[in-house]
C-alpha cells in the first residue's frame, strides 16, 4: 500500500538519528522550470541548478549511509518536450556523469541505470556507460539514474520477454511470479524503495517505479527541486522514522516481533 508521510517542517539538527533508516531512497526531481520562471530566468537555468541539487542529494545520502539512491533524471514522456530542451537535458546528464565520475570512484559509489539507455544520444550514452564501467567496484552506495524510464513501459517490456520465453517452451505459466517478473525488468537488480521523495508540490508518482513502490512511504515537498538541501532531506527522514511499516501485519504482531 502506498502511504504518504507528513511533510510538516521539523526541528531536528543537521544529522537526524533514528531507529529505522531507509535503505533505498528514490527522488522525483520536480520543479526546475517553475523555479526558473519564479525568478524570471530561462528554463535552462532551472535545469542547470537542478543538476547541482542532484549532486547535493548524492552527497547527503552517501553521508547518511543510504545504500541505494535512485534519481528520476529523464522520463520516457520527457521525449515529448521541445527539441532544444531535450538536447539540454541530454547534455546535462552527460555533464553530471563526466563531472562526478572520479568523485564517485573515490567515494565508492556505483552508478547504474534503469530505463532505456540505448535510446539516449550517442555522446550522452557513452559518458554514462564510461561512468558505469569506472564505478563498477563501488560498494558504499548504488546511485541509479532513471533515464528514458517509464514504469509501465518497463513492465510491458518484461511481459513481452516472458511471453516470448513461454512461447518458445522455456518457461511454464506456473513458474511466473513476482521475482521472475522483476528479473526481466530494468529494475531487477535493485531493492524496492523504502522512501520516495517528490519536490515541486505535486502529489503523484508520474509513472515512476509503480510496481516497485507497492510498500513505499511517500513524502511530498512544496520546494522546487533546485532548492533541495540537507534540511529538506532531514524532514523526509524524520517523517519516515515516525511511520510504522507493518507490511500487512498488525501493530501487536510487530510489538511481539512477529
């Protein structure tokens, strides 16, 4: 069940300690264009400041020993945007990988991608692939970029692959379960998100990790993505720590350790 967590400000210090920390945080980075518009700036500057916010998010999560961080960098629907904006976003994705690749190696952060990497422009794809190769040994945190990603598109691709194997006699219907389905999805190697944070004031998932977020806690913030900082992350973590994650069990069962 999807549940939202209270987005009210809290007064925790710079490092909030809690009994339960999310192992996997997923970020929907919304609001770059509106951030720029509110300041009388061109949209491109909103996206440029958004890249800086993404770098801050990686650093903040690594410092808090979050094991998995997934950034919704470019959705499958974003291909519908004006050509010049799409080209800018592709350049910024390339810049993000090029500028931080060595830092990720030093900090033992491994880069991975979900979505359709092969649909990206060649220069962007090569930069991302180089970063993936050079950070392969990272064990401190897995940073996943969702590029050309859509949850429904990913699910349809997995179903098609399973259907083809079944048609070829390589898979029986009774062998298909959630684990087998996930193995054919681009998200097959990642754990389900514990916490999804969306900036920009909207309260929806926008086709992001729909299958994987079945038990995720959701945190919606009014701040635009370029304003993402430690304080906003702390509010989300504090709200997460106040939730009782029962996964279908009762509070009494949890208290008894069941």
